[in-house]
C-alpha cells in the first residue's frame, strides 16, 4: 500500500506537469517558464517521495527507554 501512494502522487504530479506544459503562454520566455515549472514539480515530488519512503524503513530502529536493560 505504501508504494501505491508514491505512484499515485507521481501520476498526479505528472498530470499537473502536462497541464503546466500546455498552459504556459507563448512568447520569448516560454522555454524558461516551462523548465521552471517542470523542475519545481519534479524537485518537490522527489523531496516528498524520499522523505516519505525514508520514514517507512528507518535506518535506526527506535528503542523504548522505559524498559529494563535485559529486555
């Protein structure tokens, strides 16, 4: 189920990127605007996905401090 969330959000971001590609106004800075929009969406998605997936399988397992040492 967790991988499903990453794929669904990725599909939503891809749809938003496609819309941003087609609604950028024509003109001198069209390439700059498209690149900025697509790079912003990509970087935000990657940051979210890496943070989300890192929390699912942490490198250091949390330990309870209220237990006795032999447990």
